[in-house]
């Protein structure tokens, strides 16, 4: 029995092992770049660890970091932890072992990042958190993050103003993000603040928790629209859920451009390529934009300052901006989604 | 002294998941008169259609004592590929066929890992989950792929006032249950799940049976992906994420055992999937606090699993009594 039956399995195992080796090699190449020698060659070396590259925003930030670092002749050590804080801690330790001059980190959450900050502090290496702050800690670090609540409040205030043009009393729905994500909570708070500012003219009939899941957004919004067919304003806590909004409104015959009868006033947050295209087409009224280029520049500047003996501030706020149909043309160059949309054409 | 179980009691015990779904529907129906409307129920079933199909495939795997954690990733790879093809101008039918093919191929890879390399299903499919998500991101370049409007046609078309995805999901689930309860293949799956070694000794080709369920599960993931994509009209980098857990939850809620050998697609898994969607939809209609969703959903799941556990304990007890028949004189005394 054995000889001719074992051989195919051995060959199969060999092929599989070879394949796995190729995949692992490819993963290694994608995960980190730069050489150990870079850290001692006189060029500044910065370790960059992202929690994920799962959305256009993170990819845009990643690309912007690479471009800005290349302009300044900075070597980047790159790593992605795929949502695993333990893996990210290992990546930070690797950066420190490789004598990085600074670390830029996109953490998974505010709690698990604290040991990473402390490890960097112990090694005397400056660390900057990009876009997501840490929980309260006395460990030294700099956060560059948007003021989600303020940008959202301004965006929603604009949306309410638009909606009230056709109806003084507005029924609104919000697609809430993942409530364990500080950014989602900030956006929810900004939405509620704008509604409160509107002084009772807005009736929020659905607060739909999506967990950043398009299918939940679709299901929740479909149900909300069946319960309240006269919803006049929808705010999506992230632009990437607009396709779900479009699907639901199309099925209900309410996917209309601004100015057309039956138009539902739509707004979001991020300023991604989908939102940009829908704004150009006239369906989305406004979106709060995180200024990814500002955030990347500020993060690099903070590291450079620290390496030159200047203490960077603990928090650098990305003021962001509200992109509306009125200012769209003038803010196109600052809108990262517009650039991504053009690259995708 | 023991009594034979009344057929009504047995029937009620077996219908516990259905009864629970009925209670949940009734409770939410009391909250809002629109909840039990035909329009809403039809929409609810359409929302559940992709999960119904994926959970059906998952039920096959669970029945054998295995698990497939890669279904969401397989959906993503298929959708990313189909999205690319659709944007290049290929037809909806071709894209759907590609997604189905990707699903079957993903299932075949899992089947090889589990049956040829003898990897534990959890580990093998966890690996393909990560590979799949990486592959999908690579294909989509982590960009949202917004598909042409005609891609939504499948989801928005109705036949006899029922959305086409519901017909597709209904056909799949009925066919799956027919295979499970009406064919030697189905009965062998239960045997493999109950005791793999005994099934092997009985002469069943357990390797082929296991391979078949992973291919079926992959195919269902591909088809579920088609239905989900038709509803969303876009592929985001999170497409299909955590779908495996919803599919497993739906199957378990419907009475499928995680240890194999026990479970049904109809009514079991179907009820589980619809129950999950009903809870979410009901909470939206009741305008519940977003923080309450997880609490209420987990409480209902807990009750469902508890009732299922009690049901099986009672049924086991009843079965034991039937086996140990007492002398007629004593029973009558």
C-alpha cells in the first residue's frame, strides 16, 4: 500500500510548504520595509505601525506618509498588525530594537496602546498616535487626531439647515459606527449636539448601530424608512456606508439629487472617494473631511521636533473641514477622497 | 412510574425555536403596527436571504463536527473579483458565476486542508480566512468598488410579490433539508458527526463526506456573497467580515450542535437566521438605544440556547424511558 500512496501526499505537502513559504515571504515583504542598516546610516528612521489598512482612509494615510517621508529623505520601517494589539506591541519592540528615531502608530484602541507608549518612553523614543487617541495615561506621547465631534456637529448643522429649507420640522436618522471606536462615539456626540442646537426642529427617529458593517446599515435603514417613510435627513458616521444608503433609498424611490422633489438630505464623515463622487453627482449634500495630509505632516513634524530636542505638544487637533456643494470646487485639492477618486478613474 | 410522551408535548419541544421566533415577532409587533406588515416581513426575509444561504452551508459543516471560519473571507474574495469584473463591463451573470466559482474553490481548498493534510478544521479555515481577506484586499486594492446600478437588479426584482433573493434562499434551504433527511448522503453526514470513527468502521468514506461538506459550504458562501452584493451594490474592504459568526450563530440558534451529529436546516437554521435579523430590525423599529442592541440580542440568544438545551435534555430523558420499557403490569399499576 505504502509506497505509491505516501508519495503523492509527500509531494502534496512539499508543494503546500513551498507555497506557504512564498506567501510568508510575500507577507514579510509587505509588512516591513527598510533595513537594519538604515537606522545607523545617518538618515532619520521612523517606525510606522498601522492597526489596519482595511479602509480607503488608512490606505490614503499610509500612502501620504510614504510620500512625505520620501520627500524628507526619511526611512520608514513599516508594519501592519491586522487588528491584533499583541502583534502591534511586538512590532513596536522590533522598531526599538532596530533603533528607530521615532514611532508613528495607528492603534486598535486607546487601552492596548498604553504598553506600547511606555515601551517607547523607556527607550527614549518619541511616539505619535495617528488619528486615534490613547486612554488617560501619564506616559509621554503626541496625538494627532481630528476633532470628530466638532467636525460632525458643523456638518450636521449644515445638513439640518438644508433640510429645513423644504420642511421646518425634520425627521432624521443616524447610522452610528462601532460604539467601541472613539471616533464613532465622537461623531455620534457631534450629531446629537447639532440636533440639540437645532432646538427641537429635528426629530431623530432612528439611531442605528452598524458596527461599521454595510449590511447592518442597509438592514437598519430599510427598517427605519419603513417605519418612518418621511425621513428627510440621513447622517452616515462614515462615508463608506453610502452605498447601503443609496441601495435603500433607490428601492424606496427616494434616491434623488439635491434640489429634486423627494430628495433626502445626506451627509457623512471621512471625505472618501465614494462621498466625493456622490457629491459631484449631486446626491450627497455634505461630508465632514478628515485632513489626512495635515495629520501626516503634523505627525512627522512632531517626530522631527522631538529628535531635535523640542518637545511636541501632547495633542495636535486636525481641524478638518465641512465639504459642501457650495465649497466643493475650492476644497478639492485638500480632499483626499477627491485625489483617490481621480487615481481610480 | 413513567408515561410515554404525548405527541403534542414532543411536537412542542421540537418546535421550540419556531415558537421563540413567534414570540419575538409578536413582541415587536406589539411595539409597532408596521412590524408585522407584509412589506416589512418581505423586506426582513430579503435581508436574511444571504445569511440563510451561508448558514445553510455552515450547517452541513457543523453536522460533521467541523467548522468553517472562512465563509466571510470567501465572500469577500468573490465579491472583490466580481466587482473588478463588473467595473470592466462584464455581465451580472458572469460576475455571479465567478463568485460561485470562487466559493467552490475556497471550499475545495478547505476540504484539502482538512481531509488530505488532516488539519483541524478550526485552524485550517482560520488560515484561509486570513489568506482570503488579504487576497480580497489585494484584488480590491482596499478601495470601495461601487458597482453599476444594474447589479442591484437581482435584489430589487420580485416574483409573485416576493423578492427574488427570498426565492433563491428558500430553494436552497428546502433542497438542503431534502438532501439531509432524504438521501443516504445526508444520513451519512449525521453518522460522521455523531461518531466519525464508527462511521468509518461502518464503511463510509468519511474523507469524501467531509470534503463534500466544505465544498458545499464554500459554494453557499459564494452564492450568499452574490445575494449580499446585489443588495449592497458595492464592495467595501469589510465585505463579509464576521459573517462566519452570524452563520454559526444562526445554525446553533436553530438547534444545530457544535459537536456534530444533530441539527436541521429547516426549520432550525432558517429560524435562527430569521430570528437574528428580526431582533435587529425590531430594535430599529422600536428606536432602541444603540447600546441596548448587544444586550437584548445576547439575552435572546441566551434564552434560545437555554431552551434548546432544556429541550434536548427532556427529549433525551424521554428517549431513555422508551428504551427501558417497564413490564406492562407495573406500568398499569
